[in-house]
C-alpha cells in the first residue's frame, strides 16, 4: 500500500499546484510593482524594486519573516537557461544582500547561521517565475549543519544525515557575501548531469561561521524524485515562523 499511497500523494500535490495561477508572481511584478515604481516611485505591493540590478523583493503571504527575491525579467525558474548563461546575474548574491528584510520582520539582528535562501525545483514550485525564498533556517537543520560542519568540504559530497527527511549534497564556500559565488553554476558545473536536468534540482544556501572563525556558507542541493515523494523543495528546510529568532 505504501508505494500506492506515495504515488497518490504526489498526484494530489501536482493537481493542487495546477489549480493555482502559475503566473501570479509575474503578474504582481509586471502589472503592479514595476508600473507603480515607474509612475509613482512606490514599490508597492513589493517591498523593493531595483531596476538597475533587475530584481524586486516581495513579502510572501506565508509566514511572518519570509520574503521573495525575483527578477524583473521573465525567467521561469531553476530550469530556465538564463540562470546558467554566460554573465548570468547572481540572484543568490542579491537575495543574501536583502536578508535584512527578514531581520526587520523578526525585529532583531540574526546571526548568519540562522538565515537561509532557497529555490525549489520545477516539481516543487507552484509559480513559473524565478523566486528565491529568504527566511530563517529550521532549528534542527541549523543544528545538523553546525554539528556536521566537518563533513562539509569544498566539493560536493553527500551530507551524512538527512535534513527534513531528505538526503542532500553539501559543499562549503568562504566569504562574507555570495559575490563571486554563483550557486546555480556550482550545481550545473559541479554535479554530473545537472546542467541538462536543472529542473529536478533544488538549492539551499545557509550562512555559516567556518571552523577557522571566518564567515562562509553551506550550499545544499537535492534532486526531485516523485516516486519517493520528494518534490525537490528546499524551502522545506526553512522555518517561516522563524523560531530561532524567538
């Protein structure tokens, strides 16, 4: 019965996603935020519009501290060739720079290891506009990464324990920011076969303080496997109630 149940659950989830308007976020960007900014200098309903860098920041309806960073161009998601094109914009770096929105919503400064960025796979999203979730990390995931940091090297390798019940690959990078570190490219060029099958991938970036005391990041990646009930939703590692801030 278990395989049948898993298959049925996957079909129901996909059916629910299909009922949502997959263009809702793009409509907010193109029909509300951008026109309002250009005509009145007001980003609403977005929290921010940056035409020079080509992105907006929007408060997500779910949770108190979750924000979305989205391109002002029509880019479908992790599977869009634009994210791994030569000279592609590093939207993850932009998202990390805008993490202050989550901190302001939490009403306190948050250590880097409490903050995370996530993009879901094509099978784990309901919207066909690239959006990076900016929010707190789940407490159990943060603890696993802190205690398991010795197992995270500078190349992709399986993380030794499941995170939210999923088996992720992990690697670490050093740096205060993600400038010069492009997670899309790390997956596309660092994981065999990923560039031709990016639709299956989900990416999560979590701030770390490295063993030498310097700032860095854990980069996590998983692949959707619908037969196993895994939709490739790295957002599952985030905590939209931001329990760590409390």
